[in-house]
């Protein structure tokens, strides 16, 4: 296989919600209370339920020169239109050779956490539904075969939550975004029986639950004055936590078809995780009396239920036989700062270089696992030969992917310590980083 | 090489302090205030400074039948004498073929945290010094060549702390135990300049700083009602946190000879860690302005300064070329429940099976890295041919290693949920698990 022959489906990207999204989807009764994008002193700010979200597109920096990555866009015109306009997004996908994409929410948080805390629960439900309708029908619906829809959850009432997942499934949405640690958002832990209605409907309707980094588990940090890289580097491994909770949990063994994606968690740590979990179980179950059933080990449960998602992960690919090639899927993370766009295909290609990958293995990582885990079939809508990196790039060759500068890069002397600290970037990102805290 | 030809030095074991340890080492003035072991209702309890430590040997379960591992020994007579008696310890080391050992403290915590919070700082200093004298002169001194001494730190005053490290170095002690996250114990973060005296003396005196799991960074958990395995499985990866703090820190680049051991952290996650840290740095340093100097990547800094220590880690060994064979060292964790004793040599041998290890690589993992990183030379005291697994086992063949039962195993029905939860084991372990907390 050559680079241009690959078919690439990203299981993790982001959409910055466009201002007009509420008009068609929120019932008339609630229109006055819809989230509203207002421009104040050059910044576009979402305002809703007495709260403001300081950044319209937190970390939506794709296409900028790297010297300016830390400077958050505060208005739509500071981003690539692909961040919020679906036609431009498809152009950017074409230009980088990406066929399909799962797009996580921005303004409300990855799991709609900001709307879930609305006091008027009728309004909250209307807002979540309107969001899901917009996301499924408009954002994903306009270009059939190009997106894997992902619904936001209702978490304050898991029976209502199950109903909403079923409603979205009827519209062809087979993924839902849940927090990787619900107690961080004030909900019960996944071990609590209140989540059963959600597990049941996901099991029945063949829904994969996406657990995105930063949606719950806190990053372990010593000092807000440490270099920013400590925070950035530490984010993906937070999903080690939920992986452990899942493989030892009671509920996962009750539902054969319950599936979780560890979004942006990487894969390189998974072989270690499996070995440690298996060692723990084999070494201790005789006194803990835990019985995973059917002679299974924690690693078996992982392989039956969990998909590990990665941006650029040579070590994980090298260790694919420890993980299981069916449990890994590639992602692009457009338009966030960790993205490989527009060189997504080249970066992936480089990470498999010299690793003895068969074509079958490459296909699983780049699109077939995404198809299987998310009930997604782009070839119903698009002929296969039009879906390759080469064919899509041909279609997108009018797209200007040159990096642009907004003239806002900082010098070392602009930072108190000569480099960006965690404190500096938390200030820049504002409320987005709710999971960062120093613990004593 | 054959199993019996290996030389095995464990860089992580534990000592349960014997009751008579204070008599010779605490100055007369403080004798009345010495920690005291009192037997109450069949339990041996350390009492000191108005505080009691409920378990004399938390988790000192080596030699028990696995069905009883969760049941903490509460009196010395429930443990193998090797836990607290150095002659019996050497017998147990011989029986399993282990030549050398680093022994972490039990009653005061891995970093002497209980004595560091003593209000009377003169008493605290006397107690820490007496502990170090006992540990170096008696515990390690009685059998030359068999132990690598490890001092407890003075943390409330880092200048005093540096003096104590230097005093111990003069006595031949080249390791000190520090918390992997000092803020958890109420001290400043490692990024704070107050630690400089400690870094300086360790750099000058060639001291390796041991950071043991459970000495600071909290375990991420969702629910105390989850299975106990979630906590046990999640402990070692907590050192991912301090590894990140170290490789990006300013201070580590100031001292060429500053060395850290990640005790009981495992090695399987290190290749992922290095790749992620390097990706973060390469992808972001143009805007963060962090400069690691000399063209170095975070993985280079790891290899220059950090030793990863593992009990049983096939994945880590498989990936030794990603980590660096010079940065890995084996450990036995006697007498804790994760230990491989008495089958330590067999377990290690099994983990290297089929991995194409050269004799040179095996030697580095089993003893040469321990010698190098800890300034330890057993062959000054013992002829090399008496140091192999085979020779030591011959010496220790009178030792009875048969597993014993204390008749206290629990049935599933003894647990409210049919299996041990995190709450159940936290209750059993009492104050020992100070780093376990559910976070909202």
C-alpha cells in the first residue's frame, strides 16, 4: 500500500458551534433562552443561562504558525472556517486526505457539561435535543458519508438520557459522549446502578460510548508554576483511570455489546495497562474474591469492550500484538493544537514506517475499526475509489493549507518565567480546563 | 546464562521496624519520647507523639497463602520474621536467591512522613537521625554487602535535610527516599527553589533519590465501592506524574548528576511516556518557549537522570530498546502483597523468556544497574561466585518457604458486595493509604 491508497477516518475531531445553529432546532418556546454568540470588543462570546464561555473555539488553532499555538482564538475570524463551517470542514478534510470524522462539541464542553447544569431541566432537555438535531441532521447530514455522528448526553436523569440516545439512534447516530469520570461533574460513579438505563440502551442499540480526555479525571500536577508541557503531556494518560474502572467493573460484564472508546488517550500505555491489570487480578483475586467470569482476565475484557484512539503513536503500533489490532483507531484532533493537520496522512505513514504492517492492519487502524465500532458505512454514499487519501486530496487541491499568522506570538520575555507555565495556559483557556487542579 | 547463574539485587523491599531499634540510637534525652511498640488485645501498635499507627507491618503478607493476602498482620508474630529481623531477612533472601536489597521504612511511612510532622523539631530531627543510624549501621551493617542503605529525609528544613543526607553519605548511604509529590504531604513542589539544597547535595555526593509509589501522588479513583483491584492496579502508574514533572523541570537540567529512581512504578509505560513527552515538546515548544538545552528531548533527560524499577514486567522488557537498558532495574517488593517471593528468580526468568536477552542485558537488569545507580559494590565483601541465585539458595536451603495460613481468610459472603471493595481494603490498611481519596 502507498500513502495515497489509505482511507482515513478520524475518530476524534472538534466542531466550534456556528452562531446560527439554534434557529432551526430549538422549539419556538425556548428561542429567547437559546445560547447566543455575542461579539464584545472583538471577541465572540457564547452567553447562556447567565453564564459566559470566554472562548468561542478553545484551542482551535489548526492552520496557525506553531509560534502562535498558545494564543487562543477569541473570535470566529481568527480560526480556519473549517472549525465552524461544515463545507469548509469537508474541504479541509479533503485537503488532508481524511474521509470521515467524529466531531466533539466545543462551547458546551465535550459532554455538554455546561448545559447539563442548567437549572430549568425542561430548557436543558430542549437545548441538548436541539444540539443533537443540529449535529446529526445539519453538521453530519449535509455531506453524507463524511461524518460519524456523536450525540451529547442527558446526565441528570439517566432514563431521559437513555431515551435521548435511542431517539438519536433512530436518526442514525451510534455514538454518545460521556465523561470519563462522571463524579468530577457531580454525577454518580459508573459503578452506581443509576447508569443502568444508559448501559442498557447502548447495549441494545449498538452505541459506542466515547470517553474524551479532559471530560472528568483530573490531571495529576504538582505546581501551576511548572512548564505548560507538564499539563499537555499528562492529559492522555488520564484515561488509564477509566480503563481500570471499566475492566474490573460489574456492569461491563452484564452487557456483551457495551463498547467504550478512549478518545485521545493514545495506545502506547495499553500493553502495560493490560499486563498490570492481569497481574493484579491473578495475584489478588484469591483473597478479594472478585470473579471476572468465563475464565477471563482484565485484558480480555478490554479487548471485548474498549477501543483505544491515538493521534501519533509509534510505540502503540509497535506493540499492536499486545493490544489487539482490532482495538485501535486513528484520530486527527482537528482543529486542536495536538492535531497533525494538514500533514495527517504523512504523520501516520511515518509512524508505521519500518513496523512491518500488513495492508489489512493498516486498513483496520485507519478506517475499518472506525466503521465497525461506530456502525459507519461511508461506502453506502461514496464509491470506495473516491475515498482514498489520493482521491480526496485531488478534490481538495484548491484548499489553501499554508500556515497563517495572526501576529500574536509571544516572546520568552512575555512570560514571567521565560516560558509558558501551566498557570499561563489555564488563564488563556479560561473555563475550558475545568479538570486542572493542584491537589494537596 | 541459566537461572542459577543470575545475580539478583532488589531495589525495592520493605522493613517492618523491630521494637528495640531506638534503644541504641536515640540520645538519652529523647528516650522517653521514642516511638514505642505496645501490644494491645493481641495487636502490636506503634505509639509516638500522641499518634498511633494501627498496623505494625502494613501489607507484610509474604509467605501467607494467597487467600489471606488482604488480611493485614497486626502483630509481629503474624509475619515472617524476615519482615523485622535482619538475620531472618538474609535467610529469606538466600532462600529466594536474592543477593542485595533496598529496604523502605514501614511504621513512619516510606519517606518518614509521620515523623516529619512532629511539632517539636528537635525531637523530629533526633528521631530521623536515630532511624537512619539504625537503618545504616544495624539493619544494613550487620551483613556487609547484602543491603543498599536508604535514608529517610528531613523535609521541614531542606538545609537540615541536605546536612542529614551528607551525614549519611559519610556513613556509606547513597540513597534517600523522597515523596513523589511533596505537596501531598504539605511541602512545596519540586519546582520550588526551597529544594535546591537537597538537589545540590545529592548531585555532589552521588545520591540517588528514590520516589516510591504511594508517597505523594494520589490514585485517580471514581468510587470507594469499586473492586479493590482498581486501586491495586492503579498505584504504579501514579509515578507517570512525577516522571513528567521531572523531565520538563528547570532544576533537573542544572545538576548533571541528579538521579531519581521511580520505585515500584514499573517500566511498561515508559516508552509511551517518552514518546508522548517528546511529541509534546516538539509540537509545542515554539510557542511555550521552553528550551531543554543542548538539543535534548524529554526522553534524553529521562535517560540521563531516571531509573525505572519493576517487579514483573514483560512488556517493559520487550520494549527495553525504547527505554534504554541502563534505565531499568528489578525489584522484589518483599514482604508486600505484590511480591514475587519466594519465586522471585523464576518469575523474573519467565518474564525474559523468548525475549532474546543477552547475558549483558540480564546482568544490567538484575544487578549491574543497581550497583551503578546506588554506588553499591557487594563484591568488596563477598566473592562473586557466592552471590549467584544458585549459590545463595544452597546457603538458604534450610529456610522453610512453605506458605502458611493464619486461618483468617474471608469468604465472598464476608464482603457486602461479594468481593473486596476499595473501601474494604482502605479500612484494613488504616492510615497507611493516605494517598487514596475520591475527587469531585
